[in-house]
């Protein structure tokens, strides 16, 4: 629950071995862009999705994930959908898998994965959704991306009470540690994988906009993630068949290891900026900043203006 974005394609992944590379003279990336202007709340706004959990010592821990949303959309419906019946949840699950199946159907290379998509869809039933929710610790279950089903009103209320939606003016300022850590991760990946991004591009980082997030949440991206380990020919066709999706993925240096053949040096030379789906921070009475470790980025403390509940 603490990371609502796809962990392979959308996350800023740094393979642990990359961290062990020989150090290089530090580059001052701040000279390349006026970062603050990239994060102002203008046509779109920054929204922090805040999740509360209880630590072993009984104190509250808050994890904030900042993303870009349409103006006025910093609210529950931007992140969660709660079907009221298992049958409705099943319909939404079917729509999710049908979207992938229709995408696979566009390309001969993906014909084998149509069966996989259908099989995945058929594994989910109203009965299996109810069973999963009943057997979960909190009475709620994630059906597919952004769709959750809770077994009863009490479970739904408790689930909702874990979250708050906090409009913020400038995510980069609030989450500077996360922002800087992602730039560092991108720089390491650029060096170790010899991606040949320009230093200015590495420094010119912003949060993915709503159009890009919609791409990442869409059927073609879901199909792409599904095909990574299953069918290389299909994977290649999917990324090459959607120019907008390819451009968006090209702007995330730490995932280029997955696109050795599909995204090349000339593609990376063609971008002028990098993106991250989200920024992160934490807070609470006994919470401390975390340092970067392996594939885990550094995360700092949120501003005191963030809600306590």
C-alpha cells in the first residue's frame, strides 16, 4: 500500500550493484534548471497521498507520496475506487484485463499473451474477491490497480481513515531529499549503464504530468509490464507501437536496463528532461530520515504543515 505506483516500470529503480560503482566527481545539477518552476500549482496541482500506520512502539508513522493531479482533484477518487458489491468489483477487474487483451490483439507477436490475459481475468470472480477480503488483515483487498473491495462498512471506514489527501504548492521543496536522491540514482544509472544522457537532462527532473500518469496507468502500459518476463517479441512490439509511451519511458533513466533494444542512444539524446512518477517523505514523532540503500532511495521528513490524525 505504501507505494501505489508500478514497482518495476514506474518506480525509479536502481539495481543494487549500481551503487557499488567507483565514485565520480560530483556534478552540480542545480545549475541546469529552475526546478521550482516545474512544480508550481498552476494548470495541475501537487497532491500528497498520506498513509498512516502504527509503528512497533505504538507511535504513528505517516508516509506521503506526492504526485501531479488535475486541479481540484486532490481527493480520494484520484487514487481509490471502492465498488459496493463483489459483482461490481468483478466488472472492473474484467475491464482491466480486457484492456490488456485488446492491446495484445493488435500485434501478432502478442497472440500467446491473449490467453494469459483471459486466464488472469477468469481467476477473479465475485466469490474469490469476497474470500480475499474476508481473509485479509483489514477486511479489504486490492482487486486491480486503484480498485479495492472491502467486506463490510466497518472495514471500508477503517481503510479510508488511514489516508488523507493534502494539496501542496511545491512538491520538490517539500520533498527535496527524495528529489535529490532520484537525480543521484539517475546519474548513477547513466554512468554505469552508459546511457549517454546529457548532464543537463539528468538534472532537469520533474514529476510526471497527468497525461504521462494516464499513459502509465493505461492498458498498453499494463500490457507492457505483463509482457516483460513472458514474451520479449511482444514486449518489443508494444513499446515500439506507442510513441507517446516510449517517449515517457525514455525519460526515466533507471529503467533503461529493461529497454536495451527498444530505446537507444538517439532516443535518449532526443529528450530534454527526466521524470519521476512521484516524490516521497515521512513524518511522525519518532521518524528519522532514511538514507539511500541499494534500490531504495533516500527519503526525508515532511514539513510540519502536513496533517496529523
